[in-house]
C-alpha cells in the first residue's frame, strides 16, 4: 500500500531535471582566474531585467539546454544590446530544443537523458543557435540542419571553481562573474525540498492570489528561499541559471536563480539560495563570454600594470620608465637594478574582458617560458579585474644575472601561446627581435597603441580590432 501511495503522489511533484554529472570532464575544463574587482564588489547585483520569460521544461530532461541555451545565451544578448523590455527580449530568445536535440545521445528519443553543461556550451561556441521562433520549444524531434547566424556563437566559456576548491571561493568566484554582468549556469545537487517552492503544491487553488499579498523584499524572498536541509535525501542533479546576488538577503547573503519549472513555481519562476547552502550543494559553475561590443570611447583593450617588491609586511611599487627595445616593440624598464633573490609580484588591471598571457626570458638565456596562464587555467580575464601574477606566491630573481624580460600579451581572442613560445625559442638574436620574428604581423605595431608614459599601461581603440598588444618589462638583474 505504501508504494502505491507514493506512486499516486508522484505526478503532483515531479519536475524534469537532466544534468549529467561527469566530474572528470569538468575537471578537464579550463578554470577562470577570477582575480579581484578593481573596485569593491557591489553588495548586490540583479540581472533579471535581461532574462526572457520563464518557461517550463515539464518532465523532460532539458534543464541544461534551457539554462544554457535559453536563459544564459539570451540574457547575454539582451545585456549586450541593452534591452530590458520583456517583449523585445522574448523576440530574440534562443532555442533550447535545437540545442538539446543536437547534443543529446543518439538513443535519447524522448528527451529524458539529459546533457552535460560543458558539452552544451561547446556546441554553442562552435555552431551558435537559432532563435526560439525558428525552432520552437518543446520539441524532441531531431531538427533539420538550418542556417544559423554566426553571431549567435559564444566567444568562450570557463568553469568558475574546481571540485575541491574551498567553499567560500565558490561564492566569491560566482559573485565576481555576476558583477561582470554575466549570468552563471550552475550544476546543483538538489533535494526533494525544492518542491516546497511549488505554489501549486503549497497553495492549491490560491496560487494566483496569495503571492502578490506577500510584501516585497526579504519577506517575499523568504517565501521562495530553498531550504535543502528540509529533506534527508538527494535528488538527481539540476542545471539552473544564477542571475543575481544580495549580500544582505536573509542576513547571510544569497544568490537569485531562475528555474525551468514554469512561472507558477517559486516567485514567478525565481528563487533564492543562501551562500552557505550554495557552497554545499553547487557542484559545477560556468561563465560564458560574447565577443565584446564596442563602447562610446571606442577602446577595445586597456590595461595598467605595476611591479612591486614584496616584503613580509607590504609591497613597494617600483618606479619604471618608457624605453624602446628594438625598433618595433615598446617596453618599460625598472629603473633600479635588483639583486639575486629579490622577491616581487606583478599586478595587472583590465577594464575590458581580455585574453592575457605572460612569458619570460633572460637576456643571456635563449629559453623562453610561459608563466600565465598556468596549466589548467584560462587566459580569459573578466572586465574590471585586478589580478596578481603569479597567484599565491612570489617571483624571485634566480640564475644568470643580466637583463630579465617579462612580456605581457593582451588580445581580444585566444591565441596558442605555446606555439608562439616554441617559435621564439627557435629564433636567434635578442629577445625583442625573436619575439617580433615569431609573432610577425599578429602584434599590433607599437605606434598604433596608446602606451602610457608615467606608468606601465596602454589603451587600444577599435581601429585595430583583433590584434595582440605586447607590453615588455625589463629589469637589470645583478649579484
């Protein structure tokens, strides 16, 4: 009798999920070095004005396709265009059905098998998506090939935290991504208590009338706060889209998410989870990037760079001067020579999303090596970010004395830095001449870059879109 009772209850609370849990695949993704915000992170961020109308995946396993293709990709497009009108946003919604049917396993004929989030993001990066109006949802039929606007592709994507990262690091990385006006798709280990947020189950016939009476603010949010601890068992994984956070919510801070279970669930499809619960139940986190749009200043790349001598108490910023290394490579030199063993650190601040690379060499040594990105990390840096290089350690002058070089490379698009390092090491001559020979026309000529005079840095306008901007730092290493 007990098993029959459970079966009869099942249709009233069953919601589709569909997240593939693949720890190995997730571990192999490049992770974002989130760094610090140039300015202090805001106490709250809310991107829900850019979210399309909430949809319901029903009992299908399409949560990944909805979270990635429908919510994340549409939100990024709306934010890029500055659209907050719901009708205008809904007119450019991307199709989750097309995404699901092109990524799903061949034997998944009823759309219940689910997807891996990374696979869905990779598909959009390579192929793009049609609009929802061109490929309606829901639809579980294999779509015919259609011409897709290449602008619908994403530029890149990263994971935000590792499986073994400290819990607080998960919250900080997710908040940093949201502060860059980017949604985050999260793979969450859910519990059955998430059903408690269903107005249909909680309120019955009063669904349409009760929630508007709830006061706005924390009282309304508390009504739709997921409390995982109210269940003693775990459900299968679920993918959702995080669209905001508030450090004051519930006195603990919380993230705001949009779900794919319809507008009669939660607060019109949205709900909150405290930072503490997020740290415990969020397993995977992803951020995606579009090709950056131009702004009124026409600046597409910019950076400021400092080098500091490190002590046990604080760092002392070193004075530099503009020099010229070779005839076509601008450079800065640290004015004071530095002794063997001197510890120091670089700090890079970027206002635009940027691919950043750092290579180093000694003038008396023909070998060039890569310092950043480190293995396992992405070179893609989010907007308004300050980053220390290297992370959690110091550089030290070691080995042969003479001129030491650090070459920072900034680009709008990804480059194969290891191939360039190999080419540099195959060249003869000074470091600057070897760099110029290896990169050739891929480098933006220094005459076209606005390099700063009194400190290390530059800005580049959109007349040179897609080039690589070099910034060379030299230091005289003495015994």
